[in-house]
C-alpha cells in the first residue's frame, strides 16, 4: 500500500465542491482545510506507485483545483520491481523532478 500526502490549492469560492469531489475519488480523504487560503491536505491510499500517480492526476484534473502536489509519500509492502521512475517523477537527466516553485 502507498500513502501520499497531497497539498491542494482550490479556488476559495469552490472549496466545498472541491472537497466533495476529492472525497468521492477512490482512496482519497481530506484531512485539513484552510478556508482563508484555499489550501487543503488530502491523503491518498493506493495499491502501488502507478495507482498513486494516477490518483494524483485525477486530483489535479478536478474542477476548480488550482494546483496539487504530492508532499509526502510512504511505501509499504510493495514488492513490485520498477525498471525506472514513472515519467511524471523522472526529469530528463534521470534525477527526480522537483517543481520549479519549490526550488526558490
């Protein structure tokens, strides 16, 4: 099982709808909400890293989500051997991709 903590920023006017949409996604629950900034923390449970990445894609694609980034990841009991990082996580040079805004 994979657990991930995901920071989501939602349009403040649509925050309640975003929370409802996220909690309707498989394995996703919302645990912390800051209504003044539109930020919320979602926790996602997934069977493997591919399901985890697909879940993050669904969160990013939800209506009125401004941005969503995985900020925590925990991997337990995944015996799958992956030949490489999923393309979403790998940079062109093979290192881990980090969003530019986190590099400031």
